[in-house]
C-alpha cells in the first residue's frame, strides 16, 4: 500500500514557491456611519504615490502570516481607531489594472458604526455618500466633500463603496444591521430614519413599526425623550439575535 502521507511530504519538500508569479493581497474597509441624517464614509488621505493626496478607503497589505479577517481588524484599529464594530467581508476585487504598481487583489470589507465611535483628523475624514440609483442594483457612488463637490477616490474605491451600499440595502430586509449605526438607546423614529437613509426612500411609518416590533429583537426601556416639542417617544434597545 502506498505511503500517501510520506509521498505528499516529499512533494512539498521539492515544491518551489517561486514557480508561479504571485499577486499581492490587500484589504480595503468601507466604514459607514450616519452623520446629520446623511450616510457617510470614513476616508483616508493618501500620503504616497500612486494617487498621492487622493482620498481612499482605509486599507493595507495582508501580512504573510495574517488571516484576511485579522488584517481587516488591524487596519480598522491602526488607521480607523476602531475595534469591536460590525465587520463583514464584502467582495474580492481583482481587475488586472486596478492598481498601477503591480498585480494587487483587494478583499473588501464593510464596517458599520455609530458616529460617536469615530474620530476625524486632517488625514481621516467623513464624506457624504450620494447614491444615484435605487434598490440593490447600480455601481459606483458619488462621494461629496464639505463643499458638496464630488471627490474622485483612489483606485477602484468608488466601485467598492457602491458594492457595500448594495450589500447593506439587501441585508436590511432580513438581518438587523441598521442597529449598528445607532446609539445603545434609540427611538423607533430614529431607527426608521436609518433605514430610509440607507435605502434612499421614505417608508410607511405604521408598517415599519409593526414589522420591527414583531421581530422580537427590540426591548422597550421605559425611558422617554426629554425636551422635545412634540409627544416624547420611548427609547428602545437592541436585544440581538439568538
């Protein structure tokens, strides 16, 4: 009987890692939040060529002994000053010409967080994301600076950002990810606003409230808004998913 384990080890010992050209791998993270009732992305200003002084998604190269998820979490911590936020792998972008330096494949992620967890600086800022299409179809998006003018992002990052919008629009219907963009306590009105901002359309108030209350993922706190000029709304908490 052949010794398959030994034969495999012989093969591995003789294998040349230089036999094939190797692309590099990066992770790029779309960090989304809501600021002043607008969907925003946290972007980083590139310090080096290519695309020097362009704004880009937060990202970096994957270490040789590092998993993709670990690389994404490291990039979030080092460049976004974020930890423990909702993070999910999005899509792999591998166009041959996507990076002028060399063959680089990007595994993209998206992260959702409340605005209070984010810190801006001269090189890391929030930009409004304008989505010119409805539903889960479409492509790239417009990124607007503080003057309302469009910013052209580095590499293919507009397309990556557009893919993230499509993903979260699709998931809102069956996964409660909208809560990640809210503080710990929120009103049903605030939750509906999050959904409307992401989806880019107005939702029926009564139908939305019936649906979220019937989902079983909310808990009423018994606390109400203070100092509002209208009937104060009750605060709720997200219970999570069993």
